[in-house]
C-alpha cells in the first residue's frame, strides 16, 4: 500500500523521498516543482514539511558541491 502524501495529485511518500534524496529538493517549492505535490488544495503542506524536516538533514552532508544553488564567479 502506498503512503499518499498529496491526495489532489496522488503523490506518494516514495516520490517525495526520491525528490529529496536524488534531486536534493530541500524546500516546499522544489517539492512542488519536482513532484507536483502541494499544487492543489494545500492540505498536504504540513505533512511535506514534516518529511522535509526529517529527510533533509540526512542528505545535507552528502550533497555534492555541484548541485549548489548559488554560484560564485
């Protein structure tokens, strides 16, 4: 059974986790962009933020430098 996070877009927990761990999505905006979650009614925002709070620290230490959002010229 899939753990549905966003009922409007039918986005499951596995899809959210993949966005965080594979695409280094660390904000609700990035989760929206990569998964489509939280683009409907918005009821899933607190659940997504809870997932981000628990998963982002796990990937922060292993995030490659090349995925940095800011470039220093």
